[in-house]
C-alpha cells in the first residue's frame, strides 16, 4: 500500500469543524476563503455506513496536481505552524474517491464555517462561497462540496501531541514516502 505525507490546514477542534486557527500566507482554499473542507474530516455528521468521509487536498484531481491513484493509501497528516511542520496523526487504508462518488457536505456545516470567519450561503444545488481574502484570480464561485476520501475510524489516529518533523514542503499535495529516504525516516519517527 502506498504511503503519503499529506498536509492539512491547522485546526483547534480536532478537525470536527472549522475554527479559523490556520494562518495561511499562501494562496490556498483556506487562505482565500477562511475555511477548508478538511476541517470536517472527523465530524460525526460525515460518518455514513461505517465510513468517515472527508477531504484531502492531496486527493484533489484538479489541474496541476500530482496524480494519486484511487484506492486505499496510508497517510501521515501534518500541519504547517509558525514556519515548521508538525505530524498530527495517521490514517491507514484511507480510500481515495472520485469527487462525484463522495457524499455531499450537509448544509448545516455552513453555519460552522461562517462562525470561523468564512462567507458562505447554502443554496439548493450547493454552497455559494464568497472569498474573504480577495486574490485577483479568485472569484465568487458556487460549488457542491463533496468528500474525496473515506476511512474507517479504527484505522485513524490523531496524536495527543503534535510531533515536529523535518520537512520544508508547504503545499497541500501528497508526498510519496517510498523511495525517498528522508520521508521514510519521517514516516518511521511518528507513532
């Protein structure tokens, strides 16, 4: 099974709902809109038929992204905080989904994102998200937020303390651990 290091935005609620605790200086969904779908990765409202659904930007099939094959992968999650990377947990057998297959995020989540400082309205066919930080290329857009991954909670472990890891990769794409020896060492140092 492939192993990946995947960055998620910082969060102070255990990734149950958006908290506004990330500090983004790069152009990212969080940096532009004030929330990210991964902030609901452990929300009970996304637990369906024994699967916890969520979002990993590394699994986003958008243009310019590294292609990660569908199927289960072992994931080491990390955040970027104060100029350093910290491992926050693992998800084993994390299944990458086609975005169209994933479940839709409930409209009830709109209030949680707005409480964290986003500007979102629920529409019949999706959410209307208005940028909080106006980047010249970012426009108001409508979308239907869908999960692009799922996992069994018994295969997930969020750490009680965050472990500093020696990595400089600040993007949200996935880093394939093997055959990179530095990434293998990081993989092995996190429980």
